[in-house]
């Protein structure tokens, strides 16, 4: 009996051993680290560690603190290592800034690689300078900003503040201010605040894009992909020698409950330029006091545009369409403009169509809309229902 008990005990021990051996390793926990004020080396190391962690990490920055960078990371063109995992930078009025010291190399502050995921909260990104795209941030993955700012950066390419190349960018309660996209090549100078390429998705909610400048198109935003603007403000943006003071849209743009005010374009579309292949849908939004050197003080439409329950007021054009210019039929097809429960009032054109100018072969449809008090006339061209 004693020997039997021993054998039973050995079997139990062996069984326990097998169970222990079969237990899978625990998943690696996300990194959590706080970085002391101004400790750039520690911040770089923390991002490096988060990139090596399969679950990424959260890095907390010091309150009311500036982290100043005087060089790019390993000649990468960015101050910080490229984000390759899921990383959160959480600040409390914290700032990442390229030092203004003379003789520093050109570099942006942040880049997000394809497959990377960066969340910024309570962080200001400022002072970036690059001879490529994305003066402040270059994104090819997922980028989310909440209660954050991208300011005072410059790109000798596209996207003075942020350049989105095939990724997804979302701004919530955030600001993109006083960034510049300069034109040093035939390809550069678009998207003073933000550029969004043909594979990109850009969403703004309760955010502001203001005071940005593009040498070419899209003073505030250059959109070649999918753009959604909700409960946001675009103001005082400038497309110096191009189109779309606030937005230059070449694909799909949806604007809801937003205001585009006091933007300027040297060519077409002081507020918005909607290109030949562009689709613009605006709901309960205001386009006011925008100016275009040529056509379309508020909106220049060469594609398909629908405005519902919106206002186009007090805009000016140096040529045609003080409020809206609907471009003559193009190679891309018939230009379509539809206004539903919308008011076009108090706009002015130096030439024709103070309210709406409709080009030859283009189509305007008015549904319960008002075109009033525009100069020199409310409408030019064929606009059924406009007196």
C-alpha cells in the first residue's frame, strides 16, 4: 500500500509538471513611463522601448514643459524615432519643439510609419522644418490628435503642418495653426495646414485650421482622398498662387455644421475649390467673407457639389461667381451644383454672377433656396429659379 501511494503521488506530480509546462507565456504589458521635463534623451529612449514592445506603450510628458530638439534622430529627418507600434504621448500643455538655434539641420518633429499608431493628447508640435512633406508630422499609419496643436511648421513640399500619405488622421478638439507649405519644386507647396493624399482619410471634429499658407493649392487643407469636417472652423488660410483658400478638394469632401470664414485664394475658390473629380457635400455650414483672385469667392465648383441648409454670404471674386462659380462643362463631365434650403446673399463679383455664375453646359438646381442681394447680379448663365 505504501508503494502504491508513492506511485500515485509521483503521477500527480508529473501531471502538475505537464500542466505547468503547457501554460502559455503571459502577453507583454504595454509600456508605461513618465519623462522628466526637457529630458529629450529619455523621451527618445522611451519611444524606442515602446516600438520594441508588441503592445506599444503610453508615455507621459511633464506638465507645462517644452522638449527642445537640436538634431534629428539618426539622420531620419524627424526629431523622434518613427512610430512603428501603438504609442500614446500624453501631455498637459506639453510641447515638442525644434530649437530655433541657427545652423540646425532641417527636420520635422514626428513621423508615423505604415503600421504605426500614434495618439497625441495635450501636446503641441511646433517649429518643424523639412525639405520634404509634413513640416510638423508625417503620417503613413494611424494618427489621432486630441486637445493638441500643430503650429508654426514649414514643409518645402506638401503639408506644412501634417502630411498624410495613405494613412488615417483624426483631429478632435485640436488646432492646426500658422503652418506653411512652400513650393521649391513643381510638386510642392500644397496643403499649408494639412495635406491628405489619394489613399488617405482625414477627419476633423470640433477643430480649428487657421492662419496656414500654401504657395500653391489648399491654404488650409489639400485633399486628394477622403475628407470629413464636422463642427469645425477654417479661417484666415491662404492659397497664394493656387486654388482653395480653406480647402482644395480633388476627391471626396463632406462638411457638416462648420464655418469657412475669411480665407483667400489667388486663383479659384476662396473658401473651397472643388475639382473636376471632386464631390463636395456641405450641410448646415457657412461660407462667409472668403475671397478669390479669380473665380468663386465662396466656392468654385468643377465637379459635383451639394449644399443643404447652408449659407454662402459676403464673399468676393476678382472675376466671376462672387458666391459660387459653377464651371462650364469639362472633360470630366457635366458640372453639377445643387442647393437645398440654402441662402446665397451679399456676395460680389467684379465681372459676372455676384451670387452664382453658371458656365456653359453646367447645371444648377435650386430647391427652396434664396439668391438675394448680390452684386452686380444675383446670377449669370442659366440658373433656373434665380431672378
